[in-house]
C-alpha cells in the first residue's frame, strides 16, 4: 500500500471524524483494497469488499465526503475487516 493510501486509511479511523476526504481518493483506496465499486442508483455506489456489500454516496455538492459519510465508510470498512492495525498485521 502506498503511503498515500495508508495515510488515508489512518485518517478515516482517526477521531474526530475528518470532513475533508475527497471522493476520488476514497474510491482509489477501495479499489486498492480489492473492492469492486459500481455505480448504483443516483449518487449511490455499490461496494463489494472481502465478501461484504455496502453502499456509499457520492457527495452531491463538491467532492468532499461529509462526516456522516466518513462514519458510514469507517463502519463498513470495519465490518469488512479493514483497519490500519489489521492492515499492519497482514503486512507483517
């Protein structure tokens, strides 16, 4: 994983929740993790990661995710077994 992707993953799991994550960077991270990201209905995207399926919303105004979207992303990644500490364990 590149430093950019690792930093983004750490940022997603950091408190307080960030509010300046760009959609393209999150999409790139998901694809790097092996997720299939497919457009859904409207601004929704269907994501399949490690056998877990969840929906993300593309920001309506601008390209930055709001805090509630970051929270949803964090929860979905945790359910799929992705976190900075787990990633470090897998790489060791």
